[in-house]
C-alpha cells in the first residue's frame, strides 16, 4: 500500500522532472505538442500549491496530482487538472492519489473534475476506469500552409469591435443552444465573458455579413505561454454560422481569413476546442487540417 501524502518542498524538483519527462513522451507521440518546459516557473508554482498537491510515495515518488478548485458559470465548483497536474507509474497509483484528492475536493464544495489527457488509448483507459468520460477535444494546426478560399459573392467578412456585442451574443446564443446549454440561464455570464473578450485589444473578432446582416463569426487571440502549447499560437473560439447559410463554404473561408490574419501577427500554430458530442464541429476541424492532441475528461463527484 503506497503512502499518499502532501507534497513536500524536497519533492518539488523530482516532480518537475517527472512532468518534463511526461511532456517529452507526449511530444514524441504527437509533434504538435510542445515538449519545452520551464522547470523554474513550474517549481515556483508548485511550491505555492503544496497544500493542494499529493504525491504517491513508495520509497520513491511514483506519482502526483494537483487540481485547481474553481467556481463555474453554473455556481458550482469544479476541479481542473492540466497536462502537468498529474503523473503516475501505474493505474493503482492514480487510483490511490485520486481517492485522497477527491475527499479534499468534495470538502471544498467541488461537484465535478476535469482533466486534460493525451488522446491515445493507453492514456485514456486509467481515467475511464475511474468513471471519467470525454467531453471536449483539443485540436492543433501548424500554420505552414495557408489557404484563401473566397466567400460567396454576396458575403463579406469584417473585423468587429465592442459595438458588436449584441451581434456576438445573438450568434453565441445559437452555439449554446446547439450544444445543449440553457441559453437564458447562461446568458448573463456569457455576455460578460464576450464583452471582456471583444474589448481585449489582443482579440480579433471576425463577422461575416450578408446584405449587412451578420450570419457568422469567430474570435481569435494569441495564447499566453502554456505548458504543452507551442509559443506563438493563436486560439480560435465561438465559430458560428447561421443554419440557413451553412454548406456554402462560409466557415472554411472565415477560418482561412482568421488564420491568415493570425499568421500576419506572428502566429505559427493555431488551437481550437470542440465538444465531443458535436459531430459536425469535429468533422469540420479535422477536415480543415487540425489534429486532435488532448481530450478533456469529466467525472461527477456527486
């Protein structure tokens, strides 16, 4: 039986080396994953999170787990585990770490756990055995070949701004509805997020119009440095096309324009997330050229 205990200051360097080794392995499996790792920054962050980090001690360390307890838009707390938040030598190590951690997470009011895992079966199965299921996929594209497919003649694309928040919210309502969300319940928080996003000077908000009416949009912004992501990466989100205007190449032409603009601003990679249940979105992004790298798994703590 392994000893599951809180992370000690003397453990931090060893855990950092485990995370670095894991990232190198994942980059070998998929070159769209960035193996570069700032050990000093990670160790500093881990030092401040000792109380919320557990290690599996079998004479030597065989695993660790850390999850950030965050408040969600539904007023429920959830736990978020990043690609560097867990390591384990065997599924039994993960099981024991998870059992101890969940007791603490539930005492802090958490109702669910999310974790990013490399999208290969050997990485997924230990989490499935704990009751996790895939909810999102993460796709990456290297911007070494840019395309420029035209919009149909009656459509134009333009850059939007803070004055277009009502347009952004109306189109976002459609995305929320399509993904099975409660449009009215989530509207206030989504509107707040959209205003913050669109007003950010680093964000580019693209709108496609037909006779002056908005029919599609997309948001793009440069990612800050993040483990497993390459530097100079643009993130795409909120891609929506009104149903009456689909299957005309609008989404493809819009993404062409978004990626071309991001590349001109210095981006060398692009990233996007889609829900696992959104079959159309998955087919679109994979057909466009994105490659699935990680998946986000979810488990209910209730």
